C-alpha cells in the first residue's frame, strides 16, 4: 500500500515537501484535490419543489404542459415544430420511422456515436453503414459519407458528438445530390451553433436527449424538431398514436407497428422549468472551457479538440487527445493517475467505437440477407468459431446459427457487394478514440476548480514524460 503523507502538517524540509507534492497521488503523493476538498459534482438537479410552486401546472396535471414545452423548445432551437418523447433513442427511432423506410435500407452514421443511434436503425430493420471521421475533430464528414454511399442509402445521421457540430453545409449539399434525408443527432450538443444557426435546425430533423449528464437533463426524455409540419405529424403518429388512422364509422385502425414513446406531463413540466436557465448554464460552460483551454494549449503531448469554422460548442463534455509518443505510460495509466489526483469523472471513450461495440452486427446482417431483405453478403466459413458474446434471451436466439461460424477476412475490392463490421473498418475513428480522454464539464465548477483541473492534467503528464 502506498504511503500517504499530509504535507500541510509536515515538518519536512522545503525541497522534500515539494518533491512529495510533485509525486503522483497514485504513487503515494498528495492529490491536488482530495476527498476533503473535492471538485464540484455534476449531479443532475431536478427542482421538484420549484415545479410545484411554479405556475407550470396551474391548470392541473392534465393541462397542456407537454404542448407548452414543445412550443418553447422548438422556439429556443429556431424550429417550427417539436415532438417531446420518452428518451433519446426514441427520438432517433421515431425520426427514422417517419421516413417510412423498408427493411434492408441503409443509413449512414459516423463510426463514433452513441449505441442508441445504431440500435434505433436496427429497430427499423435497417442497416447501419459506418462512415469514418475527420481525424482532427472525430466527426463525420461529407467526404467519408461519399465513400460508403450506395444505391441502397436512404438517409444520413450526422452525430454532433463531443458538443460540437459536424461540418453540415457539405453534408447537406451531398444529400441533395443523392436525394438523401439528413437527421441530426444532437444528444450531446444542445444549443451548439453552426454558422449562426442552432444544431438540429440545419437539416430535415434534429434529435435530442434529456437523460443523465445532458445539457438539459431530468434523467430521461428526448425530442425531435423539424420545420416540416407533415413530418412532425408522422413522428407524433408513430410515437403517440401507434401509427393509427381513423376509419369513418369504424374507429382507429393500425397500419404500422408504432411504439409508445410519449413523454409525460410531469416530465414536460420539469423540462419547461429547466429551460429557463439553460442558456445561462451553457454560456458558463463556454467560459470555463475557454479558461481551461488557455491553461492546456501549450502542454506538450496534449491535443485540444478542433472544431469547424463558424462552429460554437455547447461543451456538454470536455475532451482532449494524448500523443503517446512523449510518454512512458498507457492512456489507461494516465487516466487512473488523473482520477487519483481528484478529477474522478475523467474516462476513456473507446466504448463509442460502434463497429466493434455493437458486437452482433455481422450476425444481424447475415440474418437480413438470409431473409432476403438485403443483397449484401458476409463471407463465412463453416470451420471455426466466432467468439460468442450474445445474450441468451429469446430475442437473440435468431443469431445463434451465425455465432458458430468465423467471419473470414473480406475482399474490400467490392464493398458494394460485401459488408463487414469490426475493429479495422473505421481506422480514423478508432485511432481518435484510442487516444482520447473526456470528462463532464459542469457549470458548477468554479474558476479554482478549472485551474486545479489544469494542474492535475499537467502534473500527471509531466510525471509520465520520457
């Protein structure tokens, strides 16, 4: 066990005391921020008492609270229509369902994304096609989208990851050329701006999440915004009315399997109350991020994020990359040392590499191909064993025949015919994530907190330099 020494009560000579301050906490030194003096936390704050005292429910719990939230949210984002939904995945799923896609249709999405984006595509029996990312920003680009376009492509999900927008103008121009729909995944970037316009309002539709650690959070919830009235009606019909239509003299009939993604009036009331201080909170984060940038921009071996011209981030999270060459420690060792110094929320992000993380995708494609929903093929060989990491529930048993085979290395000379998901399919995205650390940037941080975070990162990197 490493020896812990309290330097404040120590009679050690000054040089020795300085040496112990410079010693990493993970090796027995004193942390920059201890448990007795922790950094501010980002615990989601839901003001139940404030809600009850407010006039939000003046007309009762069954009043038009949800409609009022939808109007306020659409107005804040600069859109005409908003549909409030149960969660972020429900927002993406509903936005895809409203496009009336067919099984086997292909949706292009960045290889760096949230699992909810991919699972929403699969929920529509569609095929996620991963585009690689810009190695400087970690975001999807029009050039990478064009590389994976086929005649089967119907839509693109532009994921504004890291709190920053994708370079949308070239993406929208490409979509117009190929008659594609563009949906923005804004789960991490509420009130981020691209060339003077808020994200979510740049393409056909924008999807948001109000879950834990989001810019606007009540621990659950989501929304879709759009400027097209008919599309908003289709989203609502899928998520609220189970795709029902009225038949005269008969009642409702259900023409398509809709899903209940309704947001309650109580949840809508909480969100409506939180909207009042949202812009102020995000501006505070921008200020804190700029302060931290000033501390870290000259640290050798640390690469600050880049963004596109005309972009303004929301800073839901703060991330940076490590150039491993000047250091004799792995990214995981650096992360654990930073945590020991007091920045406990810092984490690695490789779990957002979707071609590898959604581990059943190859089996899913094989099943769609066998059912005749796609002419895409997997090259399989019977002798071997595919590492089985499937759940054992009834839902996944359809994949078991494919779990017994090994997927052979494909000939990428004909990517229009074959498809394969794995660690090597999006090398730029993989390299970006393998070198990245991030933490939630809460507006509750003080200037002292930010200065200490910078000192923590500097201290750890200086200790691990070759």
